[in-house]
C-alpha cells in the first residue's frame, strides 16, 4: 500500500536549462508535485467515514496520523481528509509561531491588544427565547429593545456588546483550524488503494512515457 505519499508521486522529465552543456537531450527527472491525489467524492462527502478531532497543543499532521493509524508516514491522509494544500497557512500555529505571527502582522503588543471589532452578547427574554444571538458584529454602543410577554412591558438592554481584540480575533481563527476530520482507520485501505490508482499516469495522455514518467517539450530545439 502507498504509505509514503511522495514515494508514489510519478516523475516529470524536462530539459535541464541550468546546464552549461550544449546537449539538447540532457533531461533531469523530478517528482511531479503538481499531481495530487484526493479522496473519492463518495468518501469525502460522507461524514460517516470520518471522526472529528481537535488538534492538541503543538501536534503536527504526523503526530495525529500516528495517534490514529500508528504510522506517522500517513500524515498526508490527515491533510487530504481536510483538503489542506498549504500546511503553513491552513494548519494551526503553535504558541510561539502564533506570537511571532501577531507581532509581525500588528507591529506591537499595543496593537495586538487593540480593538478589532465588537460582537453581540446573547440576550433572552424572561421565557428563555433568544432575542439577540451572540457573536454578531455590532457597534460598541449596540442595544436592543423588545416586548417581554411575561413581564408585559418593553425591555431595553444596553450592555449587549463585547470587545474583540486583534488577539481574540486571530486566536479564534487559529482555534478553528484545530477542528479537523480524521478518516476512520477501517476505511484507510480504501484510500491507500485509491492513491495507487490515481497517481500513475495513464497511457495515451499527453507526454506519456510510462505510468511513472512524463516528459516536457524540449524547448532548446526551438531556440
């Protein structure tokens, strides 16, 4: 089975433009990182194949893979399960990385803890019905008035906005990235077998040489 993802990527052969030789047939082979496997639509679209997981602390994809599959090399299954292409921006930052990111983005601790926006607090009537949902963007002086059936009177709530600092805002985004889906172990073999079918080149496709190799046009011939 295809446990190590990059080992199963096919190669792409192109003319070595950095070579000092005049040999127009000098090619080099590299892994085709543009060829990407993905989970089948009937799997990725069905929550029954996955379980939810909250990334703990500084856990990396390989740590999560080892926890669920006893194999850290299956970190790419974790990424595919969440359609993560760029781990630098789509995986949660650890605390040190997060602090550096904030300082680079906002420039100073004063700016980090400055107000980003205000959000509503939840407001309910005396019967428990929700009048104002929490988490809506509002003005700092936002208030709400409503007719309370039980009290038979109009109620005005003025203290229904809370400050969200830049730190709070960024932390919320980072924490949402911690909520991921993990393919259940019993379906792992299906996903691995699919990768072995998807990644190889198909005979008859453009620039096909073999199931593991394609070649680029030799641009030196046209110069």
